[in-house]
C-alpha cells in the first residue's frame, strides 16, 4: 500500500503492547509519557527520523541524552509513583532494550506502509 493521507500512522502505535519486563519502576511511566507525548505525531517516513524523534523526545521528558550521558540510571520525580526504585529510570535498559524495541516497531510499520 502506498503511503498517502489514508495510511498515516501515529507514533502512539509503536507503544502497544507494552513490554513485559522493565528495568526500574520509573520505566513504565516514561514509556507512557513518551506514548502520550507522541500520540498525535505522524510516524516519520524514514527509520532514522523515527529513531531521532524517539531519542529527542526521551531527552525532553527525562532530561537525559541517551547518546552522550553514560549514567546507568537517573531519578526523575515526575515518574515516582511508589515503591523502592520509584522515579528511577534505567537508562541502560532504554539504550539496550526499550528504544531498540520501539525502533524495530517503527521499521516494521514503515515497511508495511511502503
């Protein structure tokens, strides 16, 4: 199917289903914040643009650039909702698993629209 106005897909589609495993307690709240923030955004035409959008939005919401910041975790009060690691975001998990998962879903969606 050719990409046209009828085939526009929103970034929010990348976030369903949620992963079964998280790194720290803040991670699912970051996931949902990303989904909500990008819910009305069309998926970019290129894979690189989609990945860049995910990384930039993560940086805006968490205040950390995953590429330049080598920390393994960070505390963010906005994502604190109870529990021992409440508010902690597992940056390594986002680098190694969660963002790659979203990127792969973006690639699959883009290929299905091509």
